């Protein structure tokens, strides 16, 4: 399986706090069948002021440590960007570690706040698309505005933004309302990827397999497995951090 969203890169955001924790998280992912793990630390100006250069440096170090530990997993790099006008400057300055390319469009993970969809977000996405940047909207089911007003989310679907749902949303970890919306998105074929969005070894441990198993019961094996294989493979195509 391919997991395109994780916070395993240690001591860089609110994910793994140490190398030992990060390696243990990878071991869990491997045991569940993850063969490609994309590391996607936050870039959230004002909270996680990570830069492309710093993320790349930490990734290089971590890859060497993973190789030394003989863990059989392919690591790739990306980032999870919080929506806001700062994204425009990051893109203009070539300061985004791109997830991959779909056609001529560069892909990245785009995060909305938990409760709102900031005013002008649709205009920002229009601008991104005009710059050949394709935002993948992460965990939309966990945004309360999208949860209670599906038309708001449909706006971004209509613009062509892929959706990535969280494995633990399918299993009910974030509540019944979130689970219900996640199931609807799957059944309506509006999902492009299932990912773990894992952060630690306790409350947010790697759990991609559990989400996929639940998805199989909803939409069948072929569709569920496509969301952790061929579909995310297309989104990370030509990742430069191989």
C-alpha cells in the first residue's frame, strides 16, 4: 500500500517526537502492508514554520537512519500546507516540496482549519490551478463546515481537487458524523486516496490497514485497494525525492 499522508519525520511538527518513535511508526506501517510511506510535515506559517530546505535536510538524515535500521520501506517526501495567502509566496519562491505531478500539474496536500473554510479559499484554489498546482484536500470530513454543508466541499470537487480521507475516520475514531460523511464520500466515488495521517504511537498511530478493511466492506475490495495503490500512485508520480 501507498500512504501519502503522515507525520513520521521526527521532531519537525506535531508528529513523531524522536527517532525511536518514528522508526517504531514505520515498523507498524510495514506490518500493515505499507510499502511506500510519504512523509508530509506541516508547513503552517505561525505554528510550524518549516521551510523546504529544512524539510529536505531532515528527510535526507532520516532516510539514512531508516536504511541503517534495515527497514524495508520506500520513503518519499512532500508537505501538508495550511490554506492561506502565504501559499502564493511559497509557490512563487519555489518553496514547496511537491508531492508529485499529474500531467503538467504539481501536487501537494492542502489542509483547511478544523472549523472553517476561510473566505476566498475558492479564489485561492483558482489561482493555484492557474499556476499548474493541484491541491489534494486532506481530511475534508474532519472540517466542520464541510461536514455540515456539503455544497462547500462540492465547490472544490468541481474545481478538480482530489480528496484524501483519513483511515481512522472510516473506523469511527473522530465520531459518528465524521464516519458517516466519510462513508458517503466513498460510496459516491469522490475519494482519490485513503491515508493514515498518523502522528504518534498512541492516539494517532499508523492504521491504514484498518481503514482499508472497513472501506472494503463499503465499496468492495477493488475500489478500496485502488485508493491505496493506483490512485495515490498517480498523485505522487515523478516525486523528486526518490
